[in-house]
């Protein structure tokens, strides 16, 4: 059983990074999902991959937990955030490509 350790991205409904500060240890599914014949629901016999998600404050805590419990893991580093620094005065700059209008 292999686990993924990653930092979750912010949801589309957030403007800040409130619940994306911690790290998550989540197990990879070991069994494929199948559809249930009577109702058509998607089912699996593996409960650890769909129901177990551990949260940690730091990456080191998550790695330490996985190593202490003998869990093979894959560490996924978050990509660097692209910051576009803009100033309000740039709206009125002389070299602006399109003229400023109301």
C-alpha cells in the first residue's frame, strides 16, 4: 500500500489560502472501482483509499509518521506560486499597451 503526501491546493471558492496550509497523507487505491449492478453506484472493497485522509501541520511530520508506521510514500512538492506584482499606478503608465478608459 502506497501513500501520497501532498499539500492541497486552495478551492475555487476561496480567495485566500485558509485550508491549504497543512499537508495531507492519502492512500492510493489498491482495488479498482466497479459499478454496483442493482443501483449503478460506484463501489470499492478498499476502504483505506477512499475514507482515510490524515492531516499534518508540516511535511516533516507527515514523512515521520509514514516512516514510523512502515508506509511507502510518494512526496509531491507543491509548485512555486507565480506572483504577478502589479501596482495601481501601472493603470496610468505612459507606456501602457492599451489606453486607459473609464
